[in-house]
């Protein structure tokens, strides 16, 4: 039997449902590290399943660094306007613009392979797969531009 505290702790780390966290911990026999790997694998599987679905909604996020010399405009797409208004989706868009500003990313293909600045154990591709698992919709990077003086 998995303790509720363990489930809560894993849920806080992942923002996934209590049931998903409980099932992963049960499968991992209570080992949190293995449970995280299981959840990551499941997220990637969900992302693959949803990748063929159209992502025609989304938002445009703009970020200007505090020095006023670097800025990024990013298009992030999802399937519905409901998800586009979701705080998690908005936070993802903002994190991506900050990452692009900091890393000087040039194109979408190379951006997907870059380690995420807030968690270098994940790539941007991993970050998007996690978002797809959490939000339940396909999420795709659109165009972006980075400006620097």
C-alpha cells in the first residue's frame, strides 16, 4: 500500500492526477525515482498518440529581458482555446520565451533538442511531452523570433 503523503509529494512534483501518481508508485513498488520514469514514459506515449491531432488554437507570448536588449515572440499552439487560456499553458509559453532569450535558439528543430534552462535534465521536447500529458491535448511549437540589440 502506498502512503498518501508519497502520492501527494509525487503529485506536487508532476502536477498529474492523484490516480496517475498512485498507479505509477504502485507499479514502481513505492520507489519515487522509478515512478517519475514511468510517468515520463507514459507522457511520451501520450504525446505520440496526440501528435497527429491538429493544433490550430494557441497564443502568442512575448518576452523582453530586463535589460531591454533581448526579446522573443513565440507562437505556441494547442487544440482548443480552452487550453490556450489555461495557466499551465501560459506558463509553458512564458518559460519557452525566456529559454529562447537566454539560449539564443535559432530554429525549432534545434530548440527541441536543447536542455531546458530551468531543469537541464529535460529537453524542450520532453517539456512539451509533459505538457501534452498534463493538458490532454496536442501542443506544438509554432514560429518564433529572437531579437537582440
